[in-house]
C-alpha cells in the first residue's frame, strides 16, 4: 500500500509534539542571556542535547521500573532528534558526503554528554554535574563558571519535575501527550 510509509500514528504525532517542546525550551533566551551559553550552532545544539538527555533519562528510569512503552518513546525521541539535525545540516547546504560525518560527530556528542550528565545526576554532589556542563557547554576548565553551576541547578530541578510527571497512557498503549514540566530558566538560581 503506497500510503503506509506516510501514515502518521498518534504516537508519532506525540513524539513530534514532544520534540517541538524540547526545541522550544532549548531556545529560551535566558540560557543565552542570563546563563551565558554561547549563542552559536554548537551552543544551541548543546542545549537541545541537554533537554533531550533529561527526557530520555526520564523515559528509561531503570530495569526494575522500566515501562517498555516509555523506553521505546525515548528511542523514538532520539530518532526524531537525529532526523531534525540531519535536515538542518542539509538546509545549511552541507553535502551528502559530509552529512554522515557530522551526524557521527553529533551522535558521539549526544552519547558522551548523556553518559557524563546521567552519571553526575546519580550523585547528590553538585561538582561533577557543574564540571561536565562547564566542559561540554562552556568549554571551560575547572572551576566551573557561574553559568555552569546555574545550569546544573536547572538540570536537577528539571529532573525532579520530570520524574513527578506521568507520561504513560492509562491503557498502557504508549506515550500520552504531556507538556514536560521544565522549570523557567530565568527563575532558577545558583545553588
């Protein structure tokens, strides 16, 4: 059937909407003005990855409590991110031979940051998370700048809020459309 590849399910629409909310939050001017995140392609990519890591982490809380439908939503969200970045590279005029190289670089950045942030979020110590953010987002050596410490506090608050949200559909069929409860970045202060 010709229309099958173009059919959009409710789940796909929910993933697209959720991804759009992540992009909108990552573009919040406070990150670039008050926190000092570089307003560059790499700076914006870092903010997008940071928010994606928080949601994928929320969807994959661990093997003991894992809901398979939410775990697969994390995978679908990552796939949507990859499609978006690929499309953006092509819109910027990058050639077909260069796009795969850049996508490997972006995937490496995602997995590296994801590992660093998740490991740091597992502890109550603020220093490892602030150091990871300083290194990845600000390109700064220790001690972390104020913006990195503030962004670490933002990530912790966002993680707490997301953990309290229910993203699973009551019938167990998958992801329900919920606006992620990200904190207002302008209201988060340094710990």
